[in-house]
C-alpha cells in the first residue's frame, strides 16, 4: 500500500491517501466515462483499465500526480479518441 500527501491549493496538503483507495474510487466513473466516449462497454472497460494501470505506474515511479482524477481522465480521453479512430479505420467501406 502506497500512502502519500497530495498538494492542495486550499490548505497546503490534504490527508494521506493510498493508491488502492484512489483507484477504487475512480474506477466506476472512469468506466462510465470511457463507455460514453466510445459507445461500447467492453472497450470502455479496457480503456479504464489502461488508464488506471498508467496511474499505478506513474504513482509508483514518481509519486502521486497532483490530481489523480485529472490524470486518469486525461489518459482515458486520449485512449478513447484512439479507439474511435481505430474503429473508423477498420470499418468496412460502402460503395
């Protein structure tokens, strides 16, 4: 379990949080967001998992990002855009 203090513009630092708590809190919203962006539940779940994996790697290497929520949603937004492009490129062409 990794515990860290996160910076806050309001009070200097907020209470210690751990990676597992942050990931568990963000996961349902992240899946819903990615599903909405792609229109496919399974792709949305994959994107959410990739974004949370990126958060874990970032957290373990460099410590927690300033805003874990912003970090994972930015990752999910980029991955969803790539998924939409991939889907458009692989879609059959109608003549």
